């Protein structure tokens, strides 16, 4: 990291990436940068082996209780995409059709809201958005009450990219299981940050991105599909196998994958997961939340700063949003960047409903999000900068 930059925008993408990620992307692509599965040469086989190992690694990572019980999770149901947005589009478009109803929440990112809105406009589905409480937490029983006879999907944001609030997906999953409704989660802010067990939480479809808490390159992500879940494929093309077949292959992973894979990205994603497992998720999380406590307490001690959402540090990731009286959030972000070398994210953060819920529309907030490479000195500097800004316009 540039020593002059204090990067506090890890909810957008983690930065810097671990050295092993950079090295793996460079070395693997230099030595094995061919099209996997398209030929029988050694380089292609090496590439295909790496992809399969990454599938299995993530499949096991999201299904620990099955693995601990000695049950094999089908790794081919771990499919790769470009990002969480593509994953969520594949889930929504692969499940919902005319006459269907979906349940979601006001906590969602536009990667869920917009695809659902397009399904409403294009094929007449219905959607119920469940409101959270004043702190941003969704009551699982409100999910139950929103379910109808024609409900075909419940899709929930696991960790808010605005307030850091983490929903109780185990209880929500229990509701969905009892009601017989497929359950999907958006884990963009939580995969690699806190443990997620699909079987334990009755999750049918887990969407993840590679470039945040998994420390992989941008342009990586995927869906983990439960072995007993069904989803229709909605993209078609080359697979490198059975080329004479006139239709796209129905078996996994091809059902949800088409075309040449992001080989360098997947290699980096493999390295990112290895780094998380080596460091220990709990250790990374403890470090981030220690800094989060310091930042939150420091900012809340400043007059005219208002916290958006909960101040509870339990069921939370290391993200918080604030407003500063007499300042437009975008102006604060610019000043922090230009005058102090502190990078944050301002505005609505692609999550308009939760801002409406917390009363921070239309201008949004200043968002601080902490990563494993931040230090106490970074947090001290950020607090001091906000104190100076607050003193300038009391």
C-alpha cells in the first residue's frame, strides 16, 4: 500500500491483496495460461486441475458441517462467475418466472433490487421487501409472514455494505426450510469474514464475490448450489466438452457456466482462500473488529456525527456509516482523500432502500470499512481528521 494512503474502503474491495495472491496470479498465468478443458495437453490439464481444486476448496469451505460428518459435497455445484452481481442475476433469473412471488429485504444491494425489479417489469413477478427494525436487523418471522402460496424464492443480504449489520441466516433459513421455500443469500460482505455453513443454515444458493473478504482479484465470484436444490441455466455457449450437442449442457458446473473461464482470477481466488485459511478467519475478524470498536467509539465521541444503523458490535462486520452535520457526505469523502490521504466511500453505496429506512437519503453517508491490513494508527488518524472537520463547522 502507498504509505501516504489510509485505505478504509474494504467493503468495496479489499486492498491491498495478500502478496500470495499477486504472486499466484502472475506465476500461474505465466506458466499455465491456456484454455482449460479444451485440449488434452499438460498445460490445459494443469489449469483444469487448479479449477477443480478451487471448486472443491470453496465447496468444502461453505459446507463445513457436511465435511465434518464425512459427507461429500458435490464440488461441481460450485460454479464460477464474474462477481456477486452476476451470481445473483443467475439465481434470480434461473428461479423466478411469470406468476411467481419472491421475498427479500430493505437491506439489499442493487445487485438484488435491480434484477428483481426487471423481473417485475419484464414478466410480472411480485416481490415483498421486508423492513428491518430500527437498527437494521430483519425479524425471521417477518420473512415467514411475507411468504405466499406462489412464493418461489427468499433472497437475503447476509451482511450490509452500508451498516455492517449481519442477519441471522440460520433462523431465516429455518423458516424457509419449514415453509418449503428455496433460500438464497448474498454473502458479498461476509464470505471469508465470518463462517457460513449452507447445510446448517438451510441455504440453497450462496452467492459470493472473490475480491472482498476472500482477497481474490476483481472479476471473480460464484454460486454454491446445494446438492438438492434446482436452478435453471440462463446462459448458453461453449463448454469445451460434448461440442456436438445442440443445446447447452444441463449437468453442473456447465449448467451455470459458459465460455472460457477467468483462469488467472480463479488462481488468485484459490490463493486468497488459502491465505484466509492460513491466517484464520477468526483471527482476521478479531483484528478488524478491534479496530472497528476504536473507530466507532472515536467517531461517536465527536459532536455532530450521527451513526447510521446499529452501534451493536455483535452480529456485525467491520463497516460503519456516519453523517457529519453541516457537510455533504461527498464533500467529506473528497476532503478526507485530498487533505488526509484517507479513502472512504460516500453516497448511497448501491443500497437505496436501507438508506431510506435509516433516513439518510438522498445524499447518503460517509462509509468506513476496515480490512486486515489496517492498523490502530490508521484509525487514530481517521478519527482525528473527522474531529478537525467537525470543529471547522460546529
